[in-house]
């Protein structure tokens, strides 16, 4: 699954730690999601999209292999 979390963080001037605190996870979790090593739960994905005030589909995209 692809994501644009890093881009959205840059647009909103947020660090991984800032985002992690807003969605109540560790910075390492945000790092793993950005790197494509971890697929977030539906609840976490919705929280992340809410922080950036964009739709889920604007942040997360399924790839062919998914």
C-alpha cells in the first residue's frame, strides 16, 4: 500500500513525532507506515486522514500486489 503521509506532514509542517502524538501511536509506527513496512488499522488510517483533513484515498492507495 502506497501512502503520502510524508508529503502531508511536510505540507502541514509536522514531524513524525508530532503526527504520532496526534494519533496516539509511537514515532516508529509512523515511520514504518511511511516506509511501507506496516499497514495501519482502519481506525489509525482514519485518524491520520482526519489530522490532515483529507480523504482516506488521498493518503492511502492500494497497489496491484495488495
